[in-house]
C-alpha cells in the first residue's frame, strides 16, 4: 500500500498511485533520441492514464495523436521529430480537455514537401469543425524549426483550426511560418515568446477570435496579424490585443481584408496598452474594405516609437506609427508616439474617426515634412492632442473638426504648418487650438475653398511667426479674419498681393504691409490701391528686394466693407 503524508490521508495501492502519471518508458520507449519510439509514445497516450510523462528522455517519434482528457508533460523531456514528418502532435476532431505542458519540441525533422496544405506544425489540430474544446498548450519550447531559404516552407510551432484553446507561456526562438497560427475558433494566447519568424509571430485568420495578451514578439516579419476574417454574410467577431511588447518587426500589428472576395476585415477590435518599437514599415496597420465600412476599431493607450529603422533586416522602412484605412467608427486615443521616421498617424479613405488625447513627439525627425497626423477621414473629430515637430495635414475630407489641440512646429517652409489644409478639404472647423512657438500655425491652400463653409475661430497663438498663411478666408461664420502674405519689394519699391477675394462675396476690410529697413527695422509700407483682386503697397525703390509681409482682413458681411 501507499500512505500519503498529511492529516486525513488514506492508504491506496502503489499500483493505483503510479498509474496517475505514466512514463513513456513504461510502454517500451528507449528515449535515446535515435531509436524510433513512436509506437511506445502512442501506446502510452492511449493507455487511459490521465498524465503521460516524457520522464526526461529524448523521444524520437513520428506523428502521434493526443486523445481527449490526456495531458502530455515534459518533465525535462524532449519530443524529437522523426525526419520527414508533417506534424509531431495532432489534436483530433472532438478533442476535449487535453493538455501539452513543459515539453521541449525538437522540430528539425519537420518538412512541408508533400503536405496536403503546404503547411506543417509541431502541434496541429485536425479538427474541421468547432468541436475542439478545453485544449491547453502551456510552457513548451519549440526549438530547431527549419528556417531554410524556401519561402513556401511554412512550418509553425502551433497551428490550431476551429474550437477553443488556451496557449500560454511557450517559447519559440525561430520559425519560417507563423509561430502561433489560429483559424476559425476562439483562442486565448497569453505570455508567449515568439522570435525571428519570416512570417507572423501570432496570426489570427479566417474568423479566429479571442484575446492576445502579454506576449513578447521580436524580429518577426509581422508581429501580430489578423485577417481576412468572417464572411460578408457573418462579419461580426471580437478580438482583443493588449499589453504585448513587439520589437524590431517588419510590421508590428497588421489587420485587414486584403482583397479577399466574400470576406471581411476584422471587426470589433480593441488594441490596448501595447508597446511597439523599432518596427520597419508600420507599428500598427488596419486595412478595411471601404470608407463607409464599419470596422469598430479601438486603439487606445499604446506606445509606438522609433519605427522605420534598420533593426528588422538591416534596411530602413517607411516607419509609419499607425495606419488606418477603409473603415469607419474608429477611436485612436491616449497613445504615445515618438521618433518615428514616417508620419505618426495616417488615416486614409475613412469616416467617423476620433483622434483624441494622443501625445506625439517627432523627436529626431522634427520638421522633416512628414505629419504627426495625415488625415483623410470625413465627419471626424481631432481633439485634445499634443503634438510637437510635425504638421497635421487635412486633405480629401469634409466635415472634420479640429478642436482643443496643442501644437508646435518650428518650420515655416512651404507646405509646412502646425495645421495644413489642402484644397481638397472642405467644411472643416479649426477652433480653440493652442499654437505654441510655430513658424507657421495654420497654412491653408492658396485661393482654395471659397465656398467650403469652413470655420476658423477662437484659436490661441503664442510666439508664432505666422498665424494664418495662404488663406482663402474669410471662413463661414466669422465676422472677419486676418490673412498673411509674404514676398519681396519689387524694383519700383512696391508689393502687390493678388488675393482674388472678389469671388463669392468676400471683401477686404483692412490692409497693412511692412518691409525690412536698412538697419533691420520694420518699415511701414503705404497702401496705394485695393480692389476685389489686388492690394498694392509702396515704400520706395531703395527697398527693392527686401523681404516684406502683408496682412489683409476679410469679411463676408457687406455691411462693414471698406
């Protein structure tokens, strides 16, 4: 008999105790890594014991099937792939409550040539319907996965199809395919390490749903990927991507439709609290199907930095922080972005996007011509953001509201400004923003947007060289607005501003100009003529070639015209 220690313990047979955990060696496994132990391992798994231990041995085996309710534990042991197989462990249709824990997988023997799907894996589910449940894959190490030059050599550490599974605490240092690949089911993927994959670190495809939380992903072509998902007939699903650290990948997080007919991009997605650093192309990307396609995407509290560098493969990339397109109903809030080589946030072909409370610092890439927000999303709100060193570029949109932001950009070069609105944007509100130390605060496309119904009011300018440049103002709803023009005194000592505001009932109500004097002082110029097209100033030919600047005040109200 066997008597456990402890108060209340009862005597049991030694045989019953030993059967609780069965060793593969009990079924004849040699465990030297050379002898084929496939039959012994499968016999142990089929024995009816709840737990099967590798007992510290190196078990060379072909493909084995893990029955329902059985746990395979490593206990310091290694499962070594017999050369030429596609899978080491298969999870069968209808599997319930199986476990693989603490096993070291030596996958050097896996191949893809001849595989029915062209893909192979250390652990794969054979299920073709949603019947697998309760599977746990925990604390395993997937080593020596082949990473040869053949791009089609897609060997995964884990590939699961349909059903439900919990995958946690696993380690994979290299891979050619997706390291952890999931399709058509609900999966919780927590605390894994995925490194050096020529494909994805974690991939949710074909309507896979669930949570991806607290994983570390390094130098994968794609850190976390999802899509295509669902079908046009059944598009809804959920996906949470949270608290992951993704470093030096080609793309950090990439989700999308990718042009698959009859399929959708992921929907109801939350991307929360992740850290993404030194990714080559994008830190985070979402590609929907059309501007009015409902994606329901929430991107909140992430840190994205240093994208565009050479860490992934030795070559510089585009280095965009967040890229969103082809969808509506998106919130991008309370993220921190800094030192990205490309634009920090790019929104293209989208609608009803709210960009709220983000903090952006261009860092070493300040004033490089990129934008902290390159925005093409109609009926959207940009509010309470803080951005330093790059412009907010509004184009190809209508009905956007830019309210309550704090913006700084030192450059006054053409095309630059804390906010730049091109001639394809209209019905834009720019209100109650703080512009600090800006070379140019607001730059509007010259002589564009005459009938745009834009609103520009109640903004605060602190130490800004140029407040509003190249403006087609007045804007709808304003009594008057000042616009600024720069140039040089001509050879006759004059300066002509061709403002063109005679169009559509716009009137000049005041005008003034100054040029730089002989000692650098400001020299007032005299207004000699003004009409609906031009304002002409004079100062004298001795000032020819000197830089000058003019201000014109416009109104739409004929009652107060000049």
